């Protein structure tokens, strides 16, 4: 236990919604003695334990790895997707960033393409369908090639890796005033089109992934840059610019 | 077919906004160059206007082209605003920007600053472009000697600068111009371009007001 460890009291305002068709509204809860060493999700665990003991319905929220790599978790905390810390997923956000007596407002990711299933859980299947449209390579790769058989400049590999860091959590969509998924799609298109293995299908990929994205009802990007600011993996909007180039090239040439 | 598909896509619509915006900026440049004759004197400006209108074909081609580009920019802008309102179906209880930038206000209010520019353009063309060209110099001089009209023009130029402070950068981003090596320059231009047009255009009413 760290020296700075202390306990805080919190007021929570959480969006509660029975199912996808229910109206939903905010409920208020208070929690005492929350350790600042807890993660945000652990704090919600404590709340859920309390609610269960009292015979109430626990707050439903998505999570899996709890180490910031799977992209399952996510909610809007005090108006910011994944909470106030930059480049941090909700599961990696710690309670030391809050003060005793704080009121924390917790809302689900909002977008027409992300219908709320229950409480803080939203259906992000739309992102999966964008991936299914072309976020892969279908060339035969054969046996394991020698590591250095395909030469890739280090700078290019780094750019591809930066784009590949996207965990598909959907915070970009949730934070965008237009509910646009262009940072996600841009990252996925970039990651593959930068590398020789992905170049073979770059044209079809750009066309079909953008078409799939539009079909899901995501909004149109107007370059607000909110996505980049909340992205837990720090994905740059340079990837959206690259997608724009890829799409135009694929459409015209 | 592929072209229809392109302009109907989200990226295609961004391109229409950016491309028409680019032409509108070029128009602003040529307009500012024409205005610059006023710094020398009303008579030179009148001579420039007379020269221009002695080529009715050029005037007709350019003004109808301009009208088309304007319409494209406005219609697509309104369409985007409506579609985007629908995509973000429900707001948050706590509305907050994750990162406040100097021009965050500009990006959030493009539709309003844009519609104000439309109002300005309608009034301005009604008063000047569709007025008597033979005495356009005199019209301008008379208009700007009124304090209220001058202030209205200066406010409109400020709104234009606000619009450009998001528009210019946004245009480059849409064209895919985003590179660590040039982002510093692009960032600087984001402020230089609107301020340049603001100073150039508002100096005219100020010139007449204090002359
Ligand atoms: S639970 Fe896996 S990233 Fe948060």
C-alpha cells in the first residue's frame, strides 16, 4: 500500500436503463471510504456489491482485461470518454484523480450507431461490421516467413504500429460531436495500407470499409479533433488524413 | 456511378466542403486584390470596376461559377449538420470538450458563422454588386461613411475570420495534408490566414470612416 493511500467519499450519478427499449434515467448513489488506489471499475465493483447486498440491481458495465488492452471497458465520466486522464482507459483510471466529496456523473457512450443495451453497456457491433468489411488481409501467407524477408522501413513500421494500437473501444465515436467513427476506421485502414502485406488489397479495403462505416449510421467527420483527445491509445488524426487519401485514390484511380 | 458513390460518402462530402471552400478562399484573394485599389483612391477602384465590366462574358462566367460553388458549400454544409445531429442522437448530461483549443468555438459554430456569412453576402451583393456599376466607387464611399454600416461590415469580417480559423485547417486535413514535418507551418497558417483577411478587408471601412 502506498504512503499516499487514502480513502475518499463519493457521490455518483449513474445512467440506469433496464434494456434497450426502456427510457432510462440517472440514479444517485453515495459511496464511503473508497481507496484512492482502486481503479474506476473496482470502485463500481464496490458499488455493485453494496447494491446486491441491499437487494438492488447492480450497475451493468462492460469490462474484460482491466489492463487497458482489450477495449471492452468505457463510459463517459464527467463529460469525457474514459474519464479525465489522457491516454487512459476507464479500467486504468484510478480513484486518486478524484477528491473526497466529488460528484461523478457516469453515462454510457452515446451515438445512434451504439444503442444502449443496459445501463452503461452499449452495442458496439457496428465497429465489428466495419472490420468485417475489409479490416484484414486475405492473401495467402504460406509458411512462417523469415523475419527479415520483407523489408519494411522502421519509420513505416512505427506508423503502422501506432495505428494498430487502436483497441476499438469506441471512445472516438462517443466523444465526437458528430458521432463519427473516422478515427477508428482511419486507424484500421492505415495499419494495413502502410504495410506490404496490406497493400495488395488497399483499394478494395478503403472503399468497402468507408462504405460499411457510412452504412452503420455514424456521422460525418468535421475535424473537431475530440476523438484524438480522448483516445486511450493516443491515435492521431493523421490516420484520418491517410484514410481520406486512401479513399480518394481508390475512388478515382 | 463511382463518382456518385464518392460524393455520397462521408469522405466525399468532406471533399465537397473542402474543395468549394478552397475556391471560395481563392475568390476572397481576388476580391481582396480588387479592393486594394481603394487604398490608392476611389477613382482607381472605379476604373478597375469599369475595366472588369467591359468584359461581360468574363463577369458572367465567373459570377455563375461562384454562385454554383457557394450553393454547393452551403447545401452540403446544411446537409452535414442535419445528418450529424441525427448521428449523435442524444447529448450528454455533462457537456465538455476533452481539449479546449483556441479555435474550438469556431469548429462548433461553423453552421452559424456560415449562415451569417450568407446573410452578409446577400446584403452586400444587393447593395453593391447589383447596384449601378458606373458609380460603384461612390456607392462604396457613401456606404462606409456611415458608422453603422462600417461596423456591420467589420463584424461580418470577424465572423469570416472565425469561420476560416476552422475552415482553412479543416480543408487541409480533408485533403489529407497532415504531416509532422509541415504541421507546425499548417498550425501557424490556421491563425495567419484568418487574420490576414480580417485586416485586409476591415481596413477599408476603417479607412473611409477615419478619412
Ligand atoms: S477492460 Fe480491457 S481495456 Fe479496459
